[in-house]
């Protein structure tokens, strides 16, 4: 059986006759709403009054309340922050879902950890892009796309899988590849990936490299270019052609250093820590901690965030990026 699906494999009629409510207009929300509309789907945006409402209206959407959007729609895509979804679901989504509607997510957190339990008479699916929302939008505009996972938790209409696939086509994901998953697999792999590799692992690696160089007396600007700026250039080569492609472009000296020193930095001990992270995700310990942190109004999150924003790598980075206007992309306006 074919595992990765592309546009040619997907029938979209089933979604073309439906109205899609995009609830939330942040990183993912704006990308889904704009891409779906440009792919020919009927989209309404559900929001509270505020900054996102203004942005969605500037983008030409009629913005209505979440409750009204759910009432009008056949398919409701929940693109609120994970930690706010349960409250909005209980207050505005659940009371307005009709039998035969579909409720959808871009990440399985609240379904998998049973924070949201939809009624038995609606379809429940996910379409989870494997990339930041602003890149879901940017790549779509460039004629490309970000791959996505899709999964069906509940199929009462018999069409949930086709609707999910058509949705993935609408946001541009099928240009890059769409792969079936479960809510469990998506949730656990996504949380692990962002913590251990993509966000937590990478930012810790960058900071540790920067600190090692500056503590040894090297200029912070040199350390910034070496340990942060160049990461994108190296990762672009990996993205385009794998590790071999990156190693083709770098010097043989760098490649030898990669082979002999890389495994000393990221080693068996690192992998053991990764396994701990994965175990905490799988057991629900991480989810419980994040839910409690939000219930307490995020004391640790806010303290660490303030500290991180003052790290010397951020100070020197701001100064250097001012002098490289081509580097700046408007992703920080959500
Ligand atoms: N960020 C990403 O790239 C990825 C995110 N996901 C998933 O997508 C989902 C959305 O995340 P993300 O796009 O980061 O979210 P954002 O934080 O970027 O956006 C949240 C949106 O929800 C709105 N909102 C917040 N509270 C309410 C409310 N009470 N009523 C109505 N609207 C509200 C905000 O509007 P306002 O301006 O009014 O606050 C904003 O438009 C999550 O499930 C996440 O895990 C999945 C893959 C990648
Ligand atoms: C890597 C972080 C992410 O999982 C994503 C952009 O895919 C997220 O939750 O934002
Ligand atoms: Mg992710
Ligand atoms: Mg995530």
C-alpha cells in the first residue's frame, strides 16, 4: 500500500461542498485559512475580538464569534493554543456542534490526553503540518508546501479520511507528502521532536556553542555567526539533500571534525536523556506538568522566557540582523 500521498492521489469533492470554520488565526490559523481559500474552499474564521480578528479582517475574511463559526460550519478546525482549547471547546464549540459535523486539530494533544472528548456523533480527525505555520503559508505562496500527518479518531460519516486528505490538499501539504498516523503517534512524536531536537535540543546546542566560544574570550559576533547564523545555511543543505549533501558542500576538514567530534558532543548520554524525555511524553507526565503550569498562570514559563530573551546571543543577534535586512522575515507578528 502507498504510504505517502500526493495531490494526484486525493479526491477533494467531499470537502468542496462543505464550509470550514478556522478557529484561531495565529501561526497555523492564518496559514490554513488563506491556503484553503486560495485552494477554492469555503472558509469562515471564528475568533474573539482582538489582534487576530483585525488581521483576519485585513486579509479579507468575515470574522465571527467562535460559537457562530461552529454553528455555520460543517468542519471545525481548532487552531487555538493547546492550553486554551479545552475551555473554548467547552464554552463555544461543543454546544454548537451538529451530528455529522467534523472537528479537527493540527496537533493531537487534547484528544490524546483526554482533555477534549468530542460527542460520539461527529467525525474527529487531525491534519498536522510538520512545520511552523508561517512556513505553511510561505511555502504555499511559493508553489510548494509543508508535509503533514493526517489521522482519524472517529469516523461517523464514513468520509472522515477523505475530508482529512482534502483538507491536507487545501493547505498545500499534499504538494510535499501526506502520511497517515494516529493521534497517539502524532502527539508523542511531535512533543518529543520539538523538545529533544527541533526547539529544545537545537536552541540548547546553539547556546552551549556560543557560550563555549565567548567564555573562551572570542568575540560574541564571531560566536553568533558561527553557532547561530550559519545553522540555517547548513540545515538548508541537509533539507535539500540530506547529510550527504551537506557533507559534500563543507570542507573535508569540517567533515572529519563532524565524524570525530560530533559523537563526543551528542553521545550515548544525550540519547539516554532523549529516552527520558520520550518516556515523560508517553506517560503523560509532560502533559500534566504543562496543564498545571497554565493553571498556575505560567510562573516558570514566564520567568524562563524573560531570562532567555536576555541571553547575550539574543542581544548580539538583534544588532547583527539589523545590518542584514534580507535575513528578516515577518514571522514574529502573530
Ligand atoms: N505553531 C505551529 O507552527 C504549529 C502549531 N500546531 C498546533 O496548532 C494549534 C494552534 O497553534 P498556533 O498556531 O501556534 O497558535 P497561536 O498561538 O499562533 O494562535 C492562537 C490563535 O488563537 C486565538 N485565540 C486565543 N484564545 C482565543 C479564544 N479564547 N477565543 C478565540 N480565539 C482565541 C488567538 O487570537 P488572539 O490574537 O485574539 O489572541 C490566535 O489567533 C495548536 O494545536 C498547535 O499545537 C501544529 C503544528 C505547528
Ligand atoms: C517544532 C514545533 C512545532 O511542533 C511545529 C512548528 O511543528 C510546534 O508545536 O509549534
Ligand atoms: Mg510539530
Ligand atoms: Mg508541536
